[in-house]
């Protein structure tokens, strides 16, 4: 069990993650969804359960899979060696793990690429539902916060997380007695966390607490396509994916021309489902809260 003593500065900076981390979720899912579909590099380099090297769930790279993969690739060799040595202390040594523990750049590249490919194969088809479930969970927690404050939120996260002010007790894969960093706590609900919460504490950064939640319900039929039309529904769904969405990227994802994509975004904007803003030479589109609810209501 980890005990984390939070200072008043930490408690004043408790917040929720803006969205699930694509590559971090892929690393966790490689354990939770362990099976024949997990690529060989992940089966060999990441443990089947328990601790993961901290650098494979980076603070950076929240916006897209590519950004998360790049964050792993750019991890300094000293950090890779320290994280792997700590996480794999009780695991049997293998040639691949030895290379990773030595910070071998080719092995780090292999791990990063495998995580990106695993996300594309297993998580991307359901990522929109995962992201929407995250937003809905945060909305519910925000209402709880309004009624009972930070004490009520921290006390109700998960049975394996206990709040005994000013100490947060977390039943996880390792034990420690830690002080908060003064930078707060970021709370991240995840259907891929596994049976126990995960806690990452680094000096100068907010503590990162990832805790298990139920997976999003499966969608039943394509109600959104029946309501909006197949192409317009595809554009709206693409906006729910991580990344920066311009008219060009939406056109490519939906398989339509640029003028057609512009017409669809104009119609969705008029309906209050997205906003558009010019950034340099591109027009960037983002879901509105109503757009998020529309996607969620359609599964």
C-alpha cells in the first residue's frame, strides 16, 4: 500500500485528467487484455501484471498516439534504465528485458512502435466510446465535488483508494510512504487500469492517480448515422478522436472532398455540435459540450 500525504498546496490543485492518455492506456491494456493479440514485443518487454516502467505512461503525449509514442522515444537513457530496473526487479531476466534495462535505443523504439500499433489495432475502434465515458465520469464527479468538496470526491474514487485527511491510501502493486509534490493530484478514471489503482509520483509534477472504472457500454446500432447521415456522423465521430482536427484531416477520415467536408462541418457548427477556429492556414474544429452529448447518446 502507498500512503501519500497531501499538503494544502496539493489539495488546492486536485483535478481530473482532461482526457484519457492514448499510449498510457495502450500500455495498461497490454496487461488487462493480455492474450494472443498482444504483439510479441509487448509480451516480452512489459510484465503480464503489476508495475510498469513509469516512462511508458508519460505525462507528455496526451493529445495523440503519435505524441505519446514520441514522448517514449525521447526518454533519456538514464531514465529508461532507472525505471526498468525498479519495475523489473522481481521478474526473470530475458534478452529483450536486459536490452531495455540497458536503455538500448533500438529496443526503446521497438517498444514505442509496438504500443502505437497495439493502440491502432485494439483501442482505436473503441476510443471514442472510452473518451466519452471519461467525460461523463468527470461530469458526475464534478457534481459530487459541488456537493461534498474534494473530501467527498477523494473518498469515493474506488474501494482501493481511501482518504483519511490529509493522507491518501492506495492499495496498488508496490508499497511506499510518500509526501505530495506540492503540485497537486491528477485523477484519471480508466477501464484499463486493471484490478488495482496506479500511482505515479515525480518531483515537481502533480501526482498521477489512475484508478479502475467500468468499461463503456457497447453501442447498439448506428443511431447517429440514422439521425445525421453516414458521412456527417463519421465527421462528428472523428472529432471525438484524439488529435488536432482540421478540415483536411476530417475530409481524409470521412473519405470525402474538402468542399464536402466544409459543408458537413458548417452544418454541424450551425447545429451547435462543433466550433471552428482558424489557426494559421488551417481551420481547426472541436466538439462542443452538445456534440459530446450527441456522441455519448448514440453510444
